[in-house]
């Protein structure tokens, strides 16, 4: 049974707030998932108070808890919060922590609510575009009515998104480290060599998972996801690999299978324990085996240092994918292309058919004129222009002139 929505002021604001028309400013919030049907959001507010004596200065604080069904809690917070991006990050991170025991989970209504209220869309526009009744849309946005597969496909066309995004939660993994392929780095008592993995920088587009380690969470392409997958960031300005996420997981494959491939390796150095340092060092690069010795080679061809590390290594984990940071982010161009999907596919089909017909006609004409491709390559520009006129090439490609330029650019 769904838990009833509870809104409770743990520390209520002063009566002077309403009396004097003051505004409560939300400066922090926490999200905790207790169960599938029970989530708790704690909001921390501040407001001007001349009598207050706190570290905030002349500001007093208030604290409110909103708890209940995840769909209702999300809707309640989302409609009044100004920093929606920060709330979304904390919500997703808390949800990921709770759902990690199950690799695949059905999306709650917050994904649908997010799309309907963002990217140039509003509930009113959406209702007009789909013809859905306001009462039905309200229940679906509140999570009181779950989207079916048919509805998700229909709505995804109006929202210009993938129906998978409306039905299932995004797959996420830990971004725990970063690597520089050109430079050494010093972090307190420890030096990190070229190609050695160190702590990851805080990224604006990641989600902090919380806890003692505070690991960041980033999206994972669904085709490569598995619960144990991890990621690092290549932070190496000037490299063709700069700003790429590297996804990997450990396997039991032999060295021979991973040789000449990108890998993450670990090397145990017990002596480091006496210096108060981590005894395991991690490296990224190409695995080579020369005369029975394991080596990690720098994948950046312009780097001065070629050999990054030598074995033996405690483990070797193959890289399963590399994705440019931001490549999975949905921007205006993404939604525009999804809306134009039918036009793009029709244009591709038309161009392919035209090219095929043109090649067939070209071959026939060349045979009539007793030309072959080698002879054409030897012709001057003037001779080619004459030949082009004889072949009627402009007429052959006339059929694709009605394809709009903005579609033709995307087709290529």
C-alpha cells in the first residue's frame, strides 16, 4: 500500500516570516530512500532575522521533512524548488544507492515529469500535442497511474525522447579516478606518475553518491552495463583521448587475450604501507608482453614517456568502452534530431536510391562513350565538365533537390 504524503516542519520558521512577507530560501536538502514506497526529503531553509546569532549571520534557519510515496514526494518538491538541477542530482544519487541491489528497475514518474516540464515542453503543450485528458495526465505525472509500453511510445514521440527513458531508470556507475597521460601530479604525501590513476576531479555533470567516499556517479551505456562496472576519466589536455570516460570491469581472461588492448591494471607494492600510503597502484594504458614481462604502454602517441609501468600486476581489467564526456547528454540538437527522425530516414533512403540509380546510369553511359574509371581520373577539369554535361549528371540528382538543407546537413 502506498505511503501517505507527510509534510512536517521539524523546525518551523518564525511567525514573523508570514507576517512581514519574508521569503524562505532553500540552501540545502538531503534525500533518503527507505523502500520502494517510502522516500524522505529533508529541506533546510534560511530567512532574514535581525535577532539571529548563527554562523549564517543575521539569518535564522528552518527545517522541513517531506516523506511518502516517491512519486508524490518528487512532485511536491519539484513544483516549488528553484534549483531543479541540484535536486535532480541528489534524488538520482539517493535512488541509485537504494536500487544498486537490483540492476534493472522501472522508472518512477519523476522521469516523465522531468521531460514534460523541461526542454521547451510544458504540461499544457504536452496535453495539446498528445490529446491526453488533463485528469489522466495529472495522475500519470503524480505516479498514480503507471505508463504502459504503448503510452511510453506515444508520449516519447511528443517529447522527442527515447521511450526507454520513460520506462526504466538510467544505468549509473562510480567514477572513482582520473588519469593524465602527459604529466605527473602531487597529492599531499603521494606522487602520481604519468598514466597512474588518481582521485577523480569533481565534475558538474556527475552526481555525488554521498557516504564516506563521496564517489561520483555517471551514466553508463545500457549495452555494456553490469553491476560491477566502474569508470575513470582521462584528464589530459592536448591528448586526443582528453575528456573521455573509460569503462571497465575485472575478468578472468588471460594476459594473451588482453594483450595489445586498453586495460586498467593494479600493482601491489607492500613497501608503501610503511610510508602510510595505499599499497595498490592503478594504471591505464595498452598491455604489452615482451619476453614474458607485462608492460603498460602509453596510448597517447605524442607523449614523451612511452612505458608507463612494468608488472607483475595483481589484476588486469579490459576496457570495454570509451565515451566522450557529454556525448550522452541530451541537448537541443538531440531533441531536434529525434523530432526530425522520419524526415532524416526518408532523406537517407532517397539519397541512397538516387546514388544507386546514378551509378547504374553512369556505368551505362561510360560504356556507350567507351570510357573507364582510369581514363576519367586522367581528364582535365575542362574535359570532366564536358563529360559531366554529356552524362546528364545534374538531371540524375534533381530528385534530391527538394530535401531541405537542414535535413541534408544531418544526413551528410
